[in-house]
């Protein structure tokens, strides 16, 4: 009883110190006070008191983020020192509840959930372990086809993290800064994690057939040094980049990726794909049937193409691109001629054109009785009035110039007549 009473009195003393430091905004002093409280509980092996103090300190009014981070990191070191499994689970659950909803201890929370899931798995509670891991694992969400949760989790990961130069020396943290603990030895390197992340994102985007985003993911994998240095790795990735560029609907982002890929020197190693991209980069109508006959074998040999039915999808997207090309060269065109250019029947050409107008990818009007398509932007009344005003202004300028020229010629003739 004396030991417990002594522990309680020491904790009370440190709690008053912590309150003074916290209210004064002293980050270093607050961190030291909370870690000292945890250390006292640990040394006394008072696990219940430890859990209670962690919950209490985290809930104190105006508690500093740095103090909560230091407390969670300190308590995580005690998990493996717990005397039994029940105490270990209780400590992990306490830390989970403390770190829930706090972005500044999200890494620690992920590691805690992983430890708890591993314990549940060893106990044979597979469903509970899967539910726990689903909160932090994009892969499990994809396996369960929970694409909404997978998207939410993927947005918590900033791709900029993968571009950090690990060769540079880390700056010494200033006093009061949060210090992220080094990853355990069993965690893959940053570049390996980058590849895993983008492979999972490819699975996610393949669900919605977002080929442009899939292409961007492959582009990021292609930029990994270990991939770019190994020809056996980068050739398949570059081939997939080319195919998904073909499949992607035409827009500025696709055009930018297309041009940057064409400038890649490695593309000379696969000349068929260079020819394929060159046909797309020019603003000319591409005959799909001739293109598909040329590259059909290459496409069939491609492995692990996600999405299924890509031949039909590629044809549809390419023909949509052809419609956009036609709209740049024609203001009006007959449906029959448009169908000939697109290798469609008249009904199919009308259907695809209508779909593009509905999706606002194109502005067009179809005169069905006359069979004429008009590619003109619809103008509102203000635009029409402004156009008339400008035309009238130009007309008056021309009349004034004409009058001036007539007056000038008259004066010249009169002067010539006087001389005679």
C-alpha cells in the first residue's frame, strides 16, 4: 500500500508540474512531465494506472500535440514489456483510443493496429483482424471490393513522400518538433513502398476504367531508379504506358503525357510503340481498322492488362478522338461523311456524337432531316449582340475609309484638271 500511495503522490506532483508547463506553453517541459509520469507507472509495473494516466493526459484541456506524440511513442516501447497478453491488448487499445482522429500520431496508430491485428490473427480471430487492418490497409479494402474506403485511405498518403531524397542528411529536429520514429526492419524501403502504392492504385483505378490515371501510375513506377536501370523491368512498364495512353480519352493531360513519352529515348527500343504514339500525336483522323490490324498481335501478347475488353474500349476512345479532330477542321459536315471518316455506320456515328455532347466533351448540333452536323459553340443573347456591335463597328470603319479614299481621289482629279 505504501508503494501505491508513494506512486500516487509522485504522479500528483508531476501532474501539477505538467499543468504549469502546459498552461505556460512550454513544449519541452510538458513532454518531460508526461513521459516521466509514464516512466513511473512502468517502473512500478502499474499497468492499469499507466492506461488511466495515458487516457487522462490526452484529454486534458489544451494538451499540446507534441506532448501527446511523445506520450504515445513512449508508451509503445512498453508494449513488449507487458507481463501477459491481456495487459498488452489493453495497453494497445488505450493507445488506439488516444491516437484516434489525430493526424500527428497516425503513423503510430497504424503500427498499433497492425500489432493488434497480428495478435487477433494468432488467436484465430481472422474476421476481427481483417476488420482492424481494413482501417489502414488499401490492399484489404480492394480485396473486399470496398472501393470507397480504399479511396479514402489512399488520399491519406501523399505521393510527394516518395520523392524525398533519402541520401541527404536529416536535419536535427528543433526543440519541441515532432520526431517520427524510424520504421522497423521488416518494413520495405521507400522506393519499394512507392511501387507497392502505385500497383494498388492501378487496381483501384482499373475498377472505374480510368485509363489515364492508370497510365500516370505506371509512369510513376517507370521513374523508380531500380526499374529504369533494368531493361527487363522498364520495357513491360513502358509498353503499358503506351497502351493506356491509347486507351485514355483525349484531353490536355493525355496530350501532355503523350508528348513527354514520345521524347523518351528508351522508346526507340520498342519502335512499334513509337509509331503508335506518333499516329496519335498528330491532329489527323486515325483509321481504327488499319491501326488495329497493325497492332492487334502486339496487344494480344500484352500480359496483365487490367479492365478487360480493351479492344472495344480502345476503338471507342480512338473514334471519340477522331470526332474531336474532325470538329477542329469542320464547322459543318454531313453525317454520312462523318461516318465514313470514323469507319462507322450513320446510326453509330450519331450515337457516339450524341454521347460526347451529353458528356460535354464536345459542342455540336445535329440537323437530322438534313443530315448535317454543326460544330459551333452555342452563343447567348449577349454574345450575339456583342458580335453584331463589333460587325457594325467594322462596317462603319470600312465606310469611313472608303469615303476618305473617294474624297482623296476626287481632290487629286480636280488638281490635275486645274493644271491642264
